C-alpha cells in the first residue's frame, strides 16, 4: 500500500467516529418532544480549523538495509 492510500484509510476510520446521528436516533435516545441536535450523540467532534488529526505517514523500511 502506498503512503497516500494509508492516509485515506485513516481519514475514513476517523470519519466514521465523527459521523452525526440520524434524526430518528435522537428521538429514540432522548425521547419524543426533545429538541436536540444530532451532533450531541457523537462522542468525537472534529472541525477543519479547530482540531487536526495529526496523521503521520508510516515509517518506510530503509532500502539500503535489505
């Protein structure tokens, strides 16, 4: 796998962690009549400016060592 592919895989994993809940899940969790935003059910929040993922590329094996 290339380095670019590994980064995309890690981004996809983190995207699943930050996905917002569907509106019917809010009704199921908080009850009928509660006006809550679906993002309140998400544990990890992410914003392009506020928080970064700090994804580093995997260390490549040194070719001169064999």
